[in-house]
């Protein structure tokens, strides 16, 4: 993974955040909190993301409480936010729209 991923500069991260509403940087990680109509939607979202994350070999730090999913993304092997984190965040956004109904 790390040989395909590239650590991003602060400017690149800020530019990307402009295209990812709801995402910000907290403790040097991409951070987002999702809220869904209920537990089933939140868990369904997490299960779907888990399949994508596994296929990318890039796994989020996250937690779930009823209808809420809290996500932190960082590429530990590169010591910062990378192109893989942005790719996963974009895929998560597309999935979240489906589960938010």
C-alpha cells in the first residue's frame, strides 16, 4: 500500500477538504462524524466500508454508537494523511449518501 500511496502536503489536504464537506483534520488525521437514521443504517454503512477498506488494504480507525459513526483516517506507514486516505474518504461519502435515506 505505502508504495502506491503518497503523503500529502498541508495545502493538498486543505484543497481536498474543500471537496469533502463534513471532513476536517483532527490530531493530524482526516476526521468525520456521520449520523444515520438508526443503528441498522450506521452498521450497514460500516459493513460496506469494511469491504472497500479491506480491498484497498487500508483500514479506518472508527467507532459506532447507535446511529453515529466516527472515522479517523491516516496512513500510519507514511506518518500522515495520504492519497489513500482521500480515496477512502471519497468512497465513504458516496456510500454514506446511500445509507442516509
